[in-house]
C-alpha cells in the first residue's frame, strides 16, 4: 500500500467541495491576469475554501494554489488548480476540471482530478495504481503513432506569445503529419486523465505549471504511462515540458517533439 494513500480521502473531499461549487455556482466576475488570461471569482473562492479545509485537516502540509500562491511548507505541499480550463467553464463548455496533487520534494505522489460536468473522478497514489470512479484504469495499448490520438496543450497568450507559439505551431504541424488525430481540449488535467484511461494515447504540454500538471502526472504514471520532459528524462515539478504517452509511443513522441523543436528557436 502506498504511504500516501491515507491522505487520499482528504484530497477527495477537498476536490468534491470544489466540484460541487463548480456545478452549482456561476463563474462570477472575471479578473484580468494578463493578455487574454483571466480568473473567475469562483476560481478564487474555491481556492480559498480548499486551502482552509486542507490547512485544518493537514496543518503540517503546505499549500500552493494557482491564484494566490504558496503558504506553509514547500517540502510537502498540496498543489491546486481550482478550475483547470477556466475559459471553457466560463463559456459553459464541460471540458474543465478540479486538479489537486500532493507534491513531496520535486515529485507528485498523489493526485485527484474531477471533471464536474462529465461525472468522472480520477485518483492515484504513488505505488497504488490509478482509478476512474473507483475502477482501476490503464493506458491504451496503442504502439503505432499513425494510430494515435494525441492532445496538445493550449497555445500561449500574454508576453512573448508569438515567439512561444512558434514551437507549439510547429509541433501541431508535425503531429498532424504523423498521428491519426490531434486534439486540444483546453485542460491539461483532463488530457492526462484521459491518457490514463486510454481515451488518448499521448498528451503533450509545452509548459509545466505544477497546478496544471502534478495531479495528472501521478495519475498517468500509475496507469502505466511514460511521462518525460524534453530531454527524455523523467518528468518532475521542475521540468519545462510535459510529454506523456503510452510506453510504446514515448520514444516516437519525443522524436516528434525534437523534429518540431529543430525547426524553430525554442522559447518556453
């Protein structure tokens, strides 16, 4: 049994609180964070509620939220994206998630992702497998890139977006030439959960904010996925890029990324 599993019920309750708020409350006022980037009033409300709940339940564990930063220990911390896919949520698109991870040092060791409008909850603790609504899940058996459905993360917005998007556009073009289909859902957490469940065969995100990726990374790994960075090393919280795939596709996915990166000046 995973040494982190005993914290899973607390994480599930925290995520359930957030998911209920998403199902029953409106986004509220929007706060502009930058060029084409914003957070909703509900993002902030959920983060504050979950932070308070987890601080009461696990006061020895720190907390990092997307909207209001870190409190407490950085060695062991909860990492929350209160609404992953806020733009989707605000527009009524159901492709959005609550993403909560436990990070120990530089490694994600526990994750809970809920898709509130798709009736799906994904959980994993290091060494204990990955589950969707309580049923164990595994990555697909796809081994041919030409048969793979691959998701790619959102294009960049904000400062230097044009420069940062050169690689994203090059990677999109390279994938379009090699894979069966390319998908962009707008939620990194959802992409990694669907990879873990076998709905997708690879999920590529050219960034690595811990709140976006950490829960999905541990869930994907526990389902059998390979999760690496742009150098082919094991992905961790400090990685710049997140390349996740079935083990049989990991080498081909890395090669595809490198082909795209060789054609442009890479700006993360």
